C-alpha cells in the first residue's frame, strides 16, 4: 500500500483546513438569518472570512485541532496494524507541517509529545466490513467543545427545566439543557450528537459517532427524526447566538441515536461540537492505499467563498488600544465596545497561569494584554511564524485570573466564553477588562500578527508556552468591563428564562 500514508496525510490536511459543504451551508444559513449589526452578526462575519482564509491558505480553521479520531472500516484480511502505523506516520507529519497542533500531553508528567503521538493518541476505531475498499473517517473536535460534552442520568433535575423523567420528554429536556449550558464556551452555533441509553462509556462513544452524520440527513427512526427537528427549532429560540453573544443561531445540527440500556441505568450522552465542525472521509484502494473517492465533499467542485464582506466590517466607532494600557483607558470602556489592539501582547493558557501563582513572570506584564491562546507555530527560516491563533476557552483560568490581574497589573484579558464572578470583581477593583475574541477564527487572528517577538516557558510545549507577539488590527468585543458588567452573565440569565419557557412545550 505505497500510497497509504500520503492519502491519510491529505485526509488530515483537508479535514483541518477545509470545512465540509454541509457545515458551510448551515453556517451560511445561520449568518443570513442573523440580525444585521448585532454582535452575533459581527462574529459570524469573522467566522465566514476565517473559513475562506483557511481553505485558501491550507491553514487550520481553528488552532485547536483536538484529539484526532479515526473510524476505519477494512475488508476481511486487510492488515490493520499496517493501517494504524500509517495513520500515526501521517499524524506526525501533519503536525510537523502545521496542519495539526501538537495536542498529545502525558497525563502523568504533563509533557507534550510534540507530534500528537502518545499513549492512546491518536484515537483509532477499527471495524471490518464486507466491502472491497478501505474507508477512513476523521473528526477533529477541539478541547473547548469537548469540555462542553455532558451526560445525564435520568431521572434528574435540571436548571430552569425541572424534573426530566425516563422518556422522550426527559430526553428533550436534557438536550436543550446541554445546548444552554454550553453558552459561548463551546463556540456556538454548535452541533450535538446524542445517544439515548447504553452504558456511560459506550454512550459517549455512540454520541460522538453521530457527528459523522451530515447535518442535512434524515434520521431513519421517525420518532428520533421528529425529536431532532423539535430540538433544532427550540434550541434556536434560546437566544444563545454566535459565541454566546445573544442571537438567533445557537445550533446548526442535532443528531440522535438510541441503544439498549441496563434496567437500572438511563443515560443521555451529549457530544457537543463547535461551528468549526471538521470531519471528512475517504475511500481507499485496499491494494495501493490510493484515494478512490471522498466522503462529504467533491474535490472537483469549486469551493464557494463564504464571506459576505472582507474581514471585520469597521464602523469607525472602534476603540484603538495600544499597550501598555492604563487603568483610565480601561475604565473608559464598557460592555459592547469593539476594540482593535495594535502592539505587543502575551499568550498565556493553563500552564502559564499555574506557573504565575508560584513564580514571577518572565516578562513585565504591567499594562499588558494577556491572550488566552494556544497557537500553531512553525519555524521558518530560523524564525517563528504563526500558523493559527484563535482564542481558547477562558473559564479554565478562572481560579487564577484575579490573582494574575492583581499581582502583575494586567489590564486586558482576551479569550472566549467569558469568565466568572471572581475575575469580574478583579476587573472592577483594579481597572481591567475582558475582551471576547471569536472562537475558532484561527486564520483571521493569525493574519493580525505582524511579528513573533519572542517565546518564554517553552518547556510547557508550543500550545502552552508564553508567546510574545506584535499585532495590528486585532478585533475583539468588551464583554466584561471595569464597572461590574458582564454580557455573559446577562445572556446566561436571559437564555435561562427562555429555557424555562420551553419546559412544557
């Protein structure tokens, strides 16, 4: 199978960089149906531009390329060990080329392998079938939406919805609650794969497998088809909106399966995926490993542009921020302001924040902008180049953020999904703001980086290192200000009320 590794590398590259047609169509409908001029509409403009940029440059749509998960069907007698070896080879090469971010971390030592290979990574599921060709499907599901997966054990009590019983009405409540609890942290508008029943472990597996269905297909089970349609209609009445900014589009897909269960157990497993819904597949010649056909896409068909305008539509009312920032500048901002950052900033994720609790920073952070980002970086000509650089989910830094602001004088934090009450109090006390970037827009933000000035704490690995970058025209929205206001808290409250209104629908 001389072409096997090359074919798999092409599958990984296209999955990471080229959104499938059914997802493109769903996102186009979401953007077209949103109210013009709103924050959700602005977010969707950036998202559509980012989809175009990724496809044109063959760059990762989102910097978080997740834990690559392969589902492989092989004819009887095909050597699966050979295929597994080729998959690992292709994953390592795709990482070296910057199509995948190095995401495989040793759970004991905390060491990043650097090539996406490690114990049980990538994830590979093999099944035999009675067809002559090999089929390989791949899904790249990032950590932000992976963290919003959720499992329910019926009967249970749900916020705003009351009791959920062991019936399809209880299932409906659980799925709506799953969409609501994701808010902007899962990069809405998202999609959910759902399994009714099974056991805890296999239920999650079956839920994730539902994400391999196309968004426009029809469930062969009439009851489940009806439930999928109801969830789509009701979820989009919640008002979560793009990035959790409030709006009409909260969900672009709902796919449900059912499996037999134990008498004592009734689990509802929900796999939440973001708008950057990356999954593709190929059929391979079993003798040569060459691609015979693609699943989900037709490579002969020209890819249509998604963007309604070039990049972020400027109004002239944007606030220009040039670090180092002052307390007075931050207190002049309010929730809803759009800012453009020009100048230097630092990235910092989980490891950096934990480090700063016990150690002084390797840089002067007074007046700085701290960006929750784990970029894809490559060395080109001896210098680091940014290949993808969108925001990560900020809620993980809630245990640390207030202390970092207090100790080191950070004036602006950029991320996605918002933060909690402790951080909000620190913003108010010390005069700082939280800026929400557009999750998944890794190519859009990579193009704002003019220079990688330096890097610190590289021992944490590329995604977790502290990168020193210079940007121009970095767009974000103030969603938590220095006056105690939080758009995230407001939207969560409003959508909770909308969820409650669906209790007896």
